[in-house]
C-alpha cells in the first residue's frame, strides 16, 4: 500500500457513512477536523523522505496521537472502541509505509482515547 492509497481509505469515510445512518457520535465538524489531522500526518511522514529514522517516524506518530487527543476532548469524546481501533490501524499502517518496523501499538504511549 502507498500513502496515496491509504489517504483514500481513512477511517473517516466509514464514520461519514455511520453518521448518515444516524450514528450520533459523528458530526461533519469532527469528521472534517479528523481528516485534516490524518492528512497532515501523512504529509509529515512523506516529508521525511525515503530513509527516515525510527525516531523521526515516531515523532510524527506522537504528534498525530496528541492532536487526536485534543480533537476527542474538543468534540465530546467521539473516539470510542471501534474508532480507536480504526485510527490505530491507520496510524500504524502509515508508519509502516514510511519504513517503521514494529509489531507494537506505537500509539499507546500518548493515546488518551
């Protein structure tokens, strides 16, 4: 998978569908804000180039997780179990595409959701 393919498969696409099916966790506002954070994360990983260090990749992971913590607080805790799993999968896959080799949950250290 590439960054471009991953960007087209953000968890927010499924959230929008669930919102349209009357899931009240989601609003256009919290979905759009999450999209901006995830797009920024992918762009930051791309900027690292072809051979980023593990430390540089994890710094991007830390930043996206902290920004998602802030969104979750701002929008009344819309990240629940399923959303957490979807976001973690996305974040970990993007880090893998950037070159990180890890079997661990790399979001856990900073994650509040």
